[in-house]
C-alpha cells in the first residue's frame, strides 16, 4: 500500500475534518477500489488553535498513484473545496492544491466571557449573509481562543461583508478579522 497525507491549511475541528474530508474521501476511494482513509490529525499552535490538519490515506498496490491523486483533487474541488496552500504529501514529493481563501474572526474577549448563544447567532447570521461567497465555516472555542473560520473564493469580499455586518449588528463586540 502507498501512504499519502492530505495536509490541509484549514483550521478544521476534528468533527469538521471528518465530515468534510475524511468521510467523503473514504467513500470515494472505496467506491473506486483505490484504497482507504485511515484517520487524521491536527497540528496545534502554542495557544491551542489549530494550525493545519492531516488526512491519512492508503492506496492499494497496483493503482496509478498520479491518476488517483488527480481524481481526488478534482473530487475535492467539485464536492468540498480546499484551502489554498494545502498539499498532497507522498514519500518523495509534495503536490500543491487548493483554491479557497481563509478568514478568521477572532473574538478579543476572555473565552469564559463568550456568550455561546450569541456566538451561534453570529455563525448562523454570517453564513446566511455570505451566501455563496463562503464555502464552509468551522469554529474554535477553548480556554485560549475563540474564533470562527470562514473559507471562500475571496478573503477581501468576505472581510468587507463581515466587517460591515459586525459593525451593524454586533458593534458591542471587539473582534479582529485576519487572513488565514
């Protein structure tokens, strides 16, 4: 079997990584009898924020690895979308992929002071106003950082829309928007 890692620059929580990447890739590989997904993992920054995530795959002996990578890349592009700067990692090479830009909405407040209901409202409202401009979101709430992540076609467009939205509806919150 050939081991391949899909290294994603997206800051996906484990459940999101599974739902958006591991499960669909596993079904794709199994349907074509190419191989399996064998889980994944997260690399963390010192503050507990996710830095990158990996999906571990094993391809069956005898498959054309280059062809399978091309097919998986096309599948992910059509079905899910991949953050820019992501890559397939093989034993002897790395292959770049990804088309979506990321934006983090960081809440400048102690995590124990975060109103979880308000955070959920912001997530729902912001996803609705971004519409087709955003592909997906993930969020992180722990002892060190509270942030909502967005991935879409254009950081600049997401930043403009979210900045206006937050000023209009949630001006009482201190947030920072950062390009990922």
